[in-house]
């Protein structure tokens, strides 16, 4: 049975559905924007109650997406994965549920033809693999899929990031290396056509080869952000540093360009970590400020 955290959006002939693994995660806003304060969050009335608590903390989800297009079944960012050991307790030993939610869409794991990873952080690659209960080995969750990794992103992790003494590579060992070893990975440029009308755009900074995913179908358009932004507040302050950007200058430039491109465009913006309703539009607000207007709010 599907969990009640699932949510879908129609983009022309394409359906995008979120699958949530960690729902309504609450933390200080400076986890995302290092110089931000609770008072700023409280003052941005449009963030409440959906994206912030009354005392100025942020609300987030950790989630992946299933994109169903005519003749195609695509996973964009496969989230954290069940039963894993990660650097923070909140991400460890998560329960099963991802594949059950997938099944509620009428899809088995064999039906997925493509897995697109916007970048290679642990919470975007987790269900690339599952642990075989008999052998203990990590095997591809989606055996008929091609796994798309940014060529620049993959090279950076191989040559620098996994050896920098800061980033753990456990998730690469479990969720990326087995895919590459089996020849199931394609290393793509930042501008890539995943399927007709479904493409990637570069938004480097959070990681060296980060991309976001654009969808255009039957006159409708949407974009899945990846970790270009973690919280809707960043729509209003894209010029501010982001805590987890590896390249702060590039991250700021990517956010500013993204907001300038999609503000008042009518394009549905689907935030990879944004709490309910997750999707909406970047708009110029009544006082001239930039804000995110979630669907149904």
C-alpha cells in the first residue's frame, strides 16, 4: 500500500511522483544558509506554515522522484536507501517502503529503464542498489535500467572528493561502484537528453557536476531542482551562500541564474528537498520580492 506521503504532478503527458524516505525533517535554517537566522524565517510570512515552524526552523523532506513519460519510466535521484549506515543517525537503518510506493504506481523495479542522478551525494543514490540478503552484496535495484551519472561529477568524486578526508565514500562503494563495475552506467554531459522532452541543465556548485532535470510535454514545463537549493527560502536569497555547496561561488551563480530564468515563467518547480506541497512556482510577490508559491497554498 502506498504511503500517504506520495504526491504526483502532471506535466503534459508526463507524471512526476515523489517518494519520500524522511518526511518533515526539522532543523535550524543555518543548516542550509549558514548566515540565516530564525528571525529571518519568521519574517518571511510566505514560508509559513508549510516550509517553516513558528519558531523559525526549516521543514524538509528527503525524497526521490519517478517520472513516467510515454513509453518511459525514469527514477530521478533514488534517495537514501533502506538499512544503510550513514554519517548521521537520522539517515541510518531507514525502513523499506520505496519499492512498495513504486509498486503502487503499477511499476516493478524491472520496469524502470533509466535512473538519473543529479549528483552523487548519499541521499540521491541510495536505491541505485539493494543488499542481497543471501550474499550480502549490493546489486542493482533496477536491473533493466541505464544509470546516468554526470561525467564531470563522477570524475570529481573519483579523483578528489572521495579522497579528501572529509567525505565518506561508503555510499559510492555500495550504490555507485557496483553499477559501474557491471557496465550499467552512462557518463553524460551536463546538457543531456534523457528522453524526448526530458533533459538536464548544469547547475554546478553544490557539487562539481550537479545538474537539474527539465521536463517539457504538451505545452507544459517543469524542473526538478536537485540540490541546487535545499529550501524555498533560497528562492528569495539565491545570492547567499549555501552550507553544503562545495564551490560557494559557483553555487551562488547557479541559484541566481536559476531564479532569474524560472521566476514568473509559469514553469512548475519541484524542489528535491522541499516539504509539502513540494511543487509550485517562483514568483514576484506583491511587494516585489521573490518568493515560492506552492501549489494549493
